[in-house]
């Protein structure tokens, strides 16, 4: 494959230029022989900078193992819809979805073509969402460690009739000033119900203090739950 497409049909080259995906074609030596405007936009480079240049000069962060164009040239490997992240000669990080194919003349590989769709902005947005979610989760954990009720009834999701009935009763209880006893096996979400009741009650602006009753000695438990007078334990 020569370093110019002058012997190709001008109409064929025009079609490649008009495509809304990036097209990058290299010869057997890995030198760029065709590079359309869309590919230039994806890479953030000018076509004049790229034509005639080797792929490893253009993308120094790529290796023999990570470059799909090189794998197509060297081993005849085709890749389809592969996510590839790389850094170009300007230091710009790019993420694209590439389909790469070797080009044959008879049984001999004479070059390779790569068709790319730019997903750099999409991946950046994805990373921002993941980072934001981690920040929110971390903030939620910190609030819980400070004794703040973070769960609401909207966070309690389930379709089991017994579960829904328990939530409905808890909502009714949250509208009264009466003490509420929440019972259930370990791991059934008693504290989530307690926090939801607290956040729906008139005491929502007051501190929420979670107490693990199983860790409290038997003797002072009644006083902690029902209160005491100074110097006295509650009568039995």
C-alpha cells in the first residue's frame, strides 16, 4: 500500500471523509496513509500532522500489545467494538470505541483500518458520576457516625405484604409522640425503620442516637430505655 491514495477513486475518498466516524488507515509499516477529518477531531490533531507518521509516534502510550492497529498488522487480529484509551503526541487523553481490521491483498496483509467512535466525554462523565456517588456514600457514612438519622421511608423498598404493613404501621407511629418498640431478627433493618420514624416525626431536628441493646448490661438497660431519677434505678 503506497503512502498516498492518489490512485484511489476521489469519490471513495470523499465518502470516507463524509463518514461520521473516525477512519484511520495504515500501511504494512504502520505509517498513516489515510486519516479523515472525524478522526482528526477525535484525536485533537491536524491531518497534516498524522499522514505519513507511524502509529507509535502518534500514540506513544500504546504498545505492541495494546495497539489494535498493530495487532491487525502483525497478527491479522480483528477487533470489534473495543474500548481503547490512549494519549496522543499532544498529551491529550482519548477514549474511543474501535473496530479494527487487517487489509489483505490475496493472503498477504498490506495494511489495517481502524474505525473509531469518540466516547471521551461520555467516559469523563461516567467517572464524574462514580466519583460523586462515592463522595455521597462517604458523606452518608460520616453522618451516620455522627449520630444522624440518614434513612427515610422512601429508602425502604419492598413488595412483601408483611414488609409493607410494617412500614405503614411505622409511618402511623411516626405521627404520634408515643414511644415505639421495633422488634425483629438480626439483619431485618430495625435501625432503618427507627431512623425513618425519627425523620418523619416532630423530633426530626433533634439528634438521633442509636443504641445496641445487646451490648448493654442487663441491670442499667431499663434505666436507659425508660429513664431514672438521679441516684435511683426504676422500680420493678
